[in-house]
C-alpha cells in the first residue's frame, strides 16, 4: 500500500511541476479514493488547491478569454520589460 501511495504522490508532484493541477486532482478522484484515507485526501486536496490555476476556479462563460486577454495586455503595459518573466505564448499548460 505504501508503494502505491508513493507512486501516486510522485505522479501528483510531476503534474504540479508541469502545471497540470487539474490532472493531479483527477488522479486523486479516480485512484486516490481506494489508496488514501479520507484525512490524507483532505490534506492532499488542500495542498493541490494552492496550485490550482485561477482560471480553473473561475466559472466558464462566453467572453472569458477576451477579458483575460485585456487584463494580460494591461499587465504588459504596466510591467517594465526587465521585470517580466519570460512568456512567448499566450497560454502554456493549464
């Protein structure tokens, strides 16, 4: 049982590193229920919520991407080029 827990936790951390917190949550929902106790699942989900993208928490509606694009443009205007972290795509990962 410890080996299974270890493998699932490693998979979850890999998901987080690559920005797929939604996939990590799906792992817990599908496989974790049979491996972890309810207390362990609560702790893991609390930890995962820290890494969940705001876009996943925000409801989906028509025009959501356009509003996000406007906020991104405002951010780019207000942030000096030397203070930005490298971005070469509009979306990467989640």
